[in-house]
């Protein structure tokens, strides 16, 4: 254990800070997002992320929202493992045939009023996978979608803006 701690102290911080303009944009979007979350939910926004068959590019960007650089929890956004506690479903990827039933069950288990956001080009319209023997296409063909966040993959700032857009409705 001491060896690991010594290595941590020798290495120091290895993450790079965001450029000043990106940090400023995140601060502005985050403040508006926090205000909208408090106004609509009177508490924090709880999100259940569902991978319906993606390449994991979008998941990496969503996980970046939780890292110390973006830190979405400072704006009142929390991720949950259970759809029963979720206010929003953040769904990525084209819906594979194997995930269709699981996605429908997750949607049905989420209490109303529920918001569904399709993330990435694949989630919006099927992307490069479209409809084929293994894929059913975009999320909207399986469950109702309230908003889409295009991009391959969308940046964390775009994810925050998309969440703000759907909450602001």
C-alpha cells in the first residue's frame, strides 16, 4: 500500500486542464442546467444510461461527464443503476436485436414523467449501422424519444447542452 501511495505522490496529477474557453462554456451551460433542474425537478436530475448496442464512443464521453474535469454532479446530475429511480434515460447506439426487449423493459420500469434522450448519430437515426440483420436502427423506432444529441461521439459540452434542451421544454 505504501508503495502505491509513493507512486501516486511521485506521479502527481496527470490530467490536463480544459482550455479556458471550454471551461467558461461549461460553467455557463452548467449554471443554466442547474437552474433548470431545480426549477423542473426541485432536486437533482437522476439519469439511467442505457447502451443499446453502440461502439462505446458515446459511453466514453458520457463517462467523461463524471470525471473531475467536467464533474456533472456539481450541476445536480446523478447517474443511477436502476431505472426505477431515474428521471431520464440516456440511450446510446443503434438498438441491436438482442437489446430490444431490455430497452423496452427499462423504459417501462422508469416512472413517469420520464424523459428519453437518444445520444450520438447511431442513437438518433441508426448511424453507420442503420437497419440490418443485427440492428433495428435508431432509438426512436423502439421507444418514444424526447430529444436527440447528434455527433459521433458528441462532446461532453454537447451532452450538457442536449440535457438542458430537453429539460427546458
